[in-house]
């Protein structure tokens, strides 16, 4: 039978009790982690969000009725306990913050009884994630997840404090807005008041934050909920959170400067990590050429090397064919892996094919300096020597090569590089390597739509020196855009925005929009720009991904209180679900079978 806590007030969380309180009477409340009945003594581990505290019950202190009540305690019962802090009677538990003390309980109240949970409420369990997500409210009691969500809260507090000191204003933007189908798919919300019309949930506050710059607010930020109806991957969610900001009368250097200071403060405040400033910078082209990725992991080497000039006249058709089709031949050196068995090399070949390659060529350097290779017989000894030299190969190394269009070669070798680093234990989670990527292409060509699309979004400012090519040679134009990456993950991205109407019109023209189409989609922003718009720029972080890296977990669902699974459903609430026919009728919606 549940009891009332009337007359009791919690004095401490579990781990707020320490040796300093020995001899004092305290009141603690929480969940029973486990109970040990030793006959004349009962020990209970009490758990709350701060950690574990041991309670000790004996009949002399709590009385017969209280002792019998203590005997009924089970896992996950919610209790309140009043008692005296004493030095622990048994051995000290070095693994607990409170391992040298216990509470000698004089009053016990059972505030709520509990069914036996479907899995243990403790870290390190092997319970399937689907079951844990179905009972997410129980999973969230586990110390590991509680620490992560507390870390998330500290990050948000640190961000807010820093940005407030830097003169930013926190302003909320609408959740129900207009669909602008350029980019990912929108989540649509039907309007009852305007039959046949729909709101869209925001993919980001982009247009509104630019309007706030038009309105003179100068420095804006928001910890904003965003929504994208896209196919999910391990590090994606249909609803996610951004740390979003925009600044007026600034250039890219100003934005990068304030964000370097922000990252340094947050990492120092929350996890005690010093971020060396300034953060290293690399152009998009250099990142692709050296690492095969626009979000390179620079915790280890194994960089790509272009050997196209060395093999252009060789007898290996795979290499020469790629070059004749405008591609390239590049390789990486898996240092010390020359002994890798053929079975593992074949697995890497299959992995490369999964990344879009037709295959993967390899060359092992034996300890005596001779070569074992899949293509050596097609090349002259001096050509092989030149390729090995370019990759700084030495006895015991394994060299891997891809030959195809640049985009495929970059993608394949970039992925192989990460795969090998993971296998070789080179990815240390407690090492944080930040990197700015700059000078992105403004456009990328979409084979699906048969036109250029914006690599970031249509309001990104082109590099001034590339403006003449905006409509004549769009593929050549670089963007005044910048991404901040951490350990091979893009954690944030932004750009200087277009604030000149003539440049914006050329941008829309390059994207294949007529003036009518541009105004139909973005008219409210373009009209606002006619009334005086300051030069402005901004950046947004993916908060969930940032927390995932700070918490050193591989699963983004660990850092979100109530996440969705891969098909965008919630196993706990069973959303999405059917609704009453009455609701559909009010909205004027008929469902197709």
C-alpha cells in the first residue's frame, strides 16, 4: 500500500550525503536498486539520478513494524527514508561515491510499489534495444543514460550563458510554417481552418532567422527543434535539435571566431577538455584530396595519395581506363598491414564494392622489399617503385588503390580508411580533433533532377571572385560556407548569406528557378530584403550529434530522451497511429487504401 510523504522533505540526493554529514539526520528518497536480507540486518541500495547510497535497517533502530516493512522492499519500489549518517559498518566500496558511509534508517515509507521490470535497471545490460525503447521510461533510469541527459542539460546551459554574454538574444521561431520543397522532405500538418492547405514543420529556422536580421536583432540564437521526413541512418532522427544562430554586420571570420570560443567554453565547462585555439582549417578540395571526405577524421593519418600521373601509361587497363574517362587513381598506405591475410583483403574489396567501386587493387610489400600484388604483372618495375614511393611504402605495408570517377574514388578510399582505422583501434573516443572545412562548392549536380542544386541552401553567398561564373559555369563557383567537424563527424555548418538582390536573382537562375517560382517559394524573405537588409551570416550545430561525441557513445538514441527508431516510429507510445474518422472529416482528409 503506497504511503504519503506528508511531513517529510528530502534533504539530500543520494550522493550529496558524505562523511561530512556523519552523525546528522537526513531524509533521502529514490528507487530501490537491490535489497540484501542478512536476517537481523537488511541492506538496501537506494538510487536516484545522482547515484547510489546504502541504507541499513535493524529492528533496534526502526522497530519491528518498520523492519517488517523493509523486508517487503523489492527492486524499483519508490521509498523515503529518514536516518542517521554513519560510517559504513562493512567493507568500504571504492566503486561508489558514497562507499564509505551508510544511513541507519529510523523511518521508512513506501511511496510506490513496482512490478518486476522487464530488464535489470543497471548499466552494461545486453537487453535488445527494441525492448528497452518500448519501456523507455525504465531504460532512462539507468545511470549511463541519466549521466548523458544531465551532460546534455549542462551543454545547453553553458551555450546559453556564453551566447548571452556575447550579446545574443534567444528568440523562438514558429513550428507551423510554409513548405519550401528544396532539400529534404517536409513533415506536413493539415489545417482545419484552411481546408486543403498544409503547414510544414521546420527543417531549420533558416528563413526566420534571416528575417530577424532584417528586423534589426543583430545577434540571435535558439535551441530549436527541427524535423525532416527522410530515410533514417544510425546517426539521424526525424526530429532533432539545433543550436542555431545568426549574426549581422559580420563576415565568415567573425562567425568562426565566436564559435571557436563557444566550443572551447562548452568542452571545458562540461567535460574538462581543453580545445586548442585557433581550430585548424582546411579547404573542401584539400579535405577530399587528402581524406576522401568533407568531414575528415584527423585523429590518424592514412591519407590518400594521387598516383594518376605515375600510372597513366601503364599496362593495367583498370587504371588507364579510369583516367581516360576523366577519373583518377589514388591509394592509401595501411602501414604495417602487409601481413593481412587474403580473406581480409577480399572483405575490404567487397566493402569497396558496397561503396560504389568496381573493385580494389592492392600491393603488399614483403619484409625483403619484394611485392605481392593484384596488378604487378601489368606494370614495369620502375612504375611500381614510383607508386610505392609516392605512398611512402616500406616493408610490411599494405597499399590499397581505387580507380574511377573522383567522387567514387574519394568515397571508397575515405570509407576504407575509416574501416581500417576502426579495425586497428586508431579511433580514440577521448581524443577530440576539431577541423573547419571551408571553400565548399556552391552547387552540386543532381543526376536525378538533371540540374544544379545548392550544396547548402539557396541563400549561401558565392565567393566574390567567383561571381562572374554564377550563371556561366556554376560548377566552378565556391561558397562562403564553413562546416565545423569533430572526429570525422560534421557537428555544425553555416555560411555568409546573400543580401544583395541581384546576386540572389542570379543564384535562383543558376538553380533553374524562374523569378515567379522564386517568389512563390521565398517571396516573404525576398520582399523583406527590399526594406534594408544588413550583411549577415550564421551557423547551426546538430546538438544531438555533438552530445553523442561528448558522451562517447555510438548511438544517437542514447542522447535523446524519447527517440524514434529507424522507421521513424516510437515503440513506447506506438506513434504514428490511426486517428478517429471524426478528426479526418474535420480536416477534409480521405485516406487512400
